[in-house]
C-alpha cells in the first residue's frame, strides 16, 4: 500500500522566497556604469588616428631657370617627413597654367632627383597635373598622406569629487593622462591602425642564436668590462 506524502509547505515557501530575492538582486539598481563591466581604464581613453594630406607648394618664378636654394631645402625637409611618416605614393603635380613652362618641367625633374637622393624610389612617385584653364600661374605641388594621433578628451580633474567614496569605481579620468602622453610620443600614428608590414627578419643572426642554444651556450651578447653592470668598487 502506497501512501502519498503531504507537500512540505515550509520548504515551498522558503524556495519561493529565495527565488523572489534572486529576482530582486538581479534587478536592483547599481552605480556601476555598463562600460566598467568590460575593458580597462585605458580602453575607455582610446588614442585614435586620423588621415590627412600633407602639401608643399613651390612657386614657379617666371624669370628663373632653376629652383632656388631655399626651395630645394624646403623640398628636402618635406621629403624627410615623407620618409619618416608618409604613406602611399609621393605625388608630384605639374602646373599646366604657368608663366614659365620650362621651369615648371625643370622643377619636377629636380624634385624627382632630390627625392631619389633622399631614398625615395621612383616607383613610390606618382605624377599628376593641375591648374588647367587657371587664369593665374600655379605652383608645383608635392603631396602625400600622413596620419595624426588624436588624444582622448580628458575631463578636468577640477570637476571631480575625489572625496566621494560612495563607489569603488575608477574615476573617468583614470588612464587619460597616460593615453595623452602616449599620443604625443608615437613616432608614426599609422601604427595605431596596425597596417605597417614587419621588416624582414635577420635569418643569419637567428641561425647563430639557434646554434648557440643547441650547444647550450649563452645566447646573449658578450659584455666587456666597461659594459659590466657590477657596482663600482669606488663607492664601497
């Protein structure tokens, strides 16, 4: 004979109470912003990169037969920036409206020669023309693409209440100064986009290190006595 046990109303009531408490806990208001639940303070103060076009205009003197020394110096300075931070082709644009067509052609040729001397390959140079139909004489134009680092917009610390300890959250300004300093130190902001190709590795050097590793020898560079990291005896 089987007997049916009566339900334990105390346990049922306790279970219902726990479920109710869990629901309340999951929907309770919180002072923690949703952004704090993912990433870090540095992620919330991101450094970005913007692209722009760098220009150099070289006036075509109607009475000259060649570029002046100051114009050559400006071109060399411009090409140094291209070698350091330039991306894409180096555009050299010939003016079609000019009072001295011969100098305009000579200026392009001189600019190409200076570029070659500065380490710019000919296949990195793109030719163009501009100013067709213009009523005034146009300059020779050199141009290339360049990237600038954009630092995060840091809020003023004067607007924060550092005495407010009602929350253990990090302040919005945490990490912002670090990111601002980083933006000022980046040599080529295009690296923020992760598109620069790696330089080829030194296979010969890698083989030397690997062979030393196989023989159980030290793989670090040998230091001389002058390069020793030991503390000088003079201070003891």
